[in-house]
C-alpha cells in the first residue's frame, strides 16, 4: 500500500497564505487543511494513523503545548513541525513535546514530503501492530546489561526509554541496580517510591497502586520506578518479586526498559530470562571487551539470552586501536548499534537530562534515538508469525 492509503495527512496552520502553500507543497499526499488544532480535534474520530503537519504559526510555546496534548491523547498522530527558523532550542523543545520531525521553512518540497512520508510509514507500521495485539496488552521488556561497570548501561537505558516515551509510546523504566542505581539521578526524578514499595503491589496485581507509585519524567512522559534509596534495602527484594513487578508493568505499558547492575545475581538472571531484548553494552576498550568476553563465556549468556542479544558498542569512535570486526569476532556477536564517544553525553548527565532530549541531533543523541527507533520498527514486525531469528557463534 502506498503512503496516502496507509495514513492520512493533515496540515494545521492559522495563516491562510501558509496553509495554502502547505497544501500545494504536499499536493501528492492530499493533505486536509485545518486552521487550528481545535478544528482538527473536532473531526478526529478513532485512532487512525495520521501525519499532522504543524505550520510555522504553531512553532511556538502554545503550538508545542498543543503538540504534546495531541501525541498523548492520539498516539497514532505523528507530528512534523515546519518552523520559520529552526533553532536548536526550538528543535529540542519540539522533540520533547512529541514532535517526530522538524524542518526549517527554507527546506525544499522534496525534503518536507520525505519527512511526512517517513513519519507516516512509522506511524502506520505501529498502527498495524496495535490492531493485531488489541485486547492482550503485553509490553516489551528491554534490558541494558554488561558484565562490566561504567560502560554506559544507564545512559543507554535512560535514553532508549526517554526516546520511546517522547515518541508517544507508553514506557516505564525500572532501575534494577538495587544497591547503586542512578536512574533517578540521570533523569532528575526524585525517588519518592521505589521497587521496595512496588513489590507490595504485585500480590493483588494492583495496577492502580503501581500507577500511583511510579514517578513521571515530565520532559518525556516516561514513568520511572527508581531503585531503593538505602542500598541495604536491596536484600528485601527477591528475584521472584522483581519479575512480578515487571510482569505487572507489562500489562500497563508498551515498553518496560530495565537498567541492570554491573554484576550477576539471581535478580539479573531472572530479568535476562524475562526480557524480550537484551542490549549488551560494551565500551570500546580492551579491558571492557576482554571482561565481556569472559563474562559471556562463564555466564553462558548465549544459552541464556542468545537470540535476544543486541550488541551496543559504546564510545565506538574512541581513539583506541580496536577494530569493530575484531570485537565482533571476539564476542561472537555482531554489533547492532554504535554510539560514538561524545561530550554531549557527560554534559547531559550533569544536567540531569537524557541526551536524546538535550541534544537530539548530537552524534550520541542521534545514535541513541536510532536504538529506540529500531524497537518501534521491529516491534511492528514482531506480529510476524516467524519472529526474527539470529544465530550466534561462541566467542573465539
Ligand atoms: N557515548 C558516550 N560518550 C561520552 N561519555 C559517555 C558515553 N556513554 C557513557 N558516557 C559516560 O560514562 C559514564 C558512565 O555511564 P553509565 O552510568 O551509563 O555507565 P553504567 O554502565 O550504567 O555504569 P554502572 O556500572 O556504574 O551502573 C557516564 O556518566 C557518562 O558521562
Ligand atoms: Mg548504571
């Protein structure tokens, strides 16, 4: 099916001249013009996939507040913002408001069309998946894991989660580093309630209680279950309870992203088994790769999580004489994602804002958005009766 049959295109712009111009620019996609979001909302029926082009008259605080409302209430609406001048602060604010792409007015017709088609295809693919799984909501569990500390697990987990949330998905991040978890710090969310209280909600499968315990990351809409504030509280939570929490969250969210601790214990094994996807994070230095290789072998990680593993090479451009092919051979796992070493990451960490929202177009920000996007696409494909199968070799 071609674009316009899979999704509708509408253009919202108060100024009549711009509105007409937009209609002409997007002529092949038959856009329906609206002078305000209210006018559009009046006509919005079900939740059909739709690309909403916001004209330059909406490239301001009020327009972006509307964008945020629209993406929260209509997850099947993908917004493309057209701005007279696309500044970095505006772009950041737009992405935080759930806008999927933003372009400057100087862009040519083809660029605008491509942006609309890209967003439309993504939305339509997600819509197909939603129809297939209606009634049996079962969120996808993604864990970030490594056998070594400090390689970027929490950066990958918090950014993947916030990126998915900023794109209208219902996402919760769980900090399962019960002793030294720092997800709440990375997101600047005060840890009012933690996994200790959440364990109390699982007995009665009490989704309302769980809902009330989750903090909210205002910038992205991401929900957060932080680690206990007292490291000693870690002993109060069993692997079974942790899995119970995750299973309850599966009934409430599209994605459950879990940040794992750098060691291996019952909780970690249970969560690796429960996971649908394991983001195995390695940083590009010899100790990290060596540690990971030994870790994979001793844990028999491939037997435990084999086809679920996706290797994330962090700091992939660091100035070390390591070849990506050598790393793949050593680990017996192909590299799925590469996140470059980028000053924007520690800067964002210090500001307590995920880099995907703070500097979305920085090299690391873009690479982390790409990790999240891969779940949106492959999630849609997973309704396929023949799920993605990959074979893994034992490390050399
Ligand atoms: N791509 C990157 N470029 C630059 N700095 C990075 C990058 N990824 C991570 N860092 C830096 O490395 C630090 C450690 O990252 P992070 O906290 O995510 O590691 P971790 O694996 O979760 O550590 P731990 O094992 O302690 O939980 C971060 O504070 C961040 O500033
Ligand atoms: Mg961490």
